[in-house]
């Protein structure tokens, strides 16, 4: 079975775990989606970014992110191999690309040592990360890309198994904190690449690819930070509690979202320049 099959099977099974063992669970996402596209913009990609953000929040809350996770991981691997080729290692890049395509087909306040406490999703990806770190890892421009690849490899087995064998804390509180340490960066990374893709797709479809190449990554980074700072911690605790039979309520309101409309996002992107 190739990694694509393993990944999708793993996420599907563990996605089911997310809704079992439920005692009392409620989701209240108040007035967010309706506000995101409320204003027009000179750059339509921002509206697409916000819409994809809203959809992703709903998908995270209901355990429907297997495709987004797989797509993000695939993007990270291919982008890393492209970088390896650009930096003068075409043969090495081709070898790992062939293995990925044949067998698998398919920062911020996080400390990677904490994420790596548990077994990775794939030993192949762990090996690839070490190879990349030893070749292009010294260049600052690739630091975030490689960190994201490593984080996803170690976060996925925990994120999609909130009631899994990784749990080793003395009580639910310890494990909830450990789960959050993995979920928050995972959610941020998936948010970045999901909103980036939505923004660039719309920009390209309207002949604004050059503008999208400049603005879409900035918007994605802004939404990544928003997810990590406010939204993901609430989602993480809700998912963990629900899976482990602990009474829980997820309440996300406008106050949890820094960017409710295109104008908010435009201002944030301008400030980030």
C-alpha cells in the first residue's frame, strides 16, 4: 500500500474517531462565513482566501480535513524537491521525487523538538527532511518550508488520533496540552497552503497571476497567524475533549477572527509589506 493510500486511510479512520466517545458537544460558529465576502476588493483573491478560511474552520471542527492535509503535504514535498534541484542537486532531487511519486503518489512560536516527541507519519519523509537539512537547510529562504514539512510529518499522526496510542500524560489535561502543541501548527500550515491555493487559483483565472504571486502568499501568512493565535487552540481543545468523552463546547465568534472581510485582510496585507 503506497503512502497516499495509507495517508487517506489513516486520516479517514482517525477522522471517524473525532466524533466518537461524545458526551456533550456543540458547535457555534457565529456570523463568520456571511461576513467574509461582504465587501468587494480590487484584488478578488482576498475574497477567495477568506472563503477558503471559513470552509476550513468548519472542516477542522468536523474532522473533514484529510484532503487538505494530503494536498498540503504533497505541496511541501514537491516544493522542497524543486528547491533541492535549483540548488544544484538535480540527481538527488530526481531520485527522491521518483520515490515520492511511485511509492507515495500522491516561524512562529512552535518548537519542533516538542512536535518530534512522537513517531512520524512516514520514515521516508523523516529521511527526506534530514537530506534536505543537510543540503539546502543552511539557506534562510528554505527554513519555513523545511520546518513545515517536518511539522506535518510529526503532527498528522497525533492530530487525527486524539484518542490514540501517542497519549502518555498523567491525566487528560497533560494530553490535551500535548495534542494542542501538534494541532495548532498543523492547522496553521494547512490554512496557509489552502488559502494560498484558493487565492492564486482565482487570480490566475482572471488574468491576475503576477499580482496573485505577490499578494496571495502575504494573505495566506496573515491567515496562518490568525489561525494559530486564536482559532486553532479552541478547535484543538474541542476536538480532544469530544474524542475523549469530555463535555465540551466550541464557541467561535467574530471576536476570534481578526479578518472578517476583504478590507480587514487588505489592511493587514498592506501592513505586512
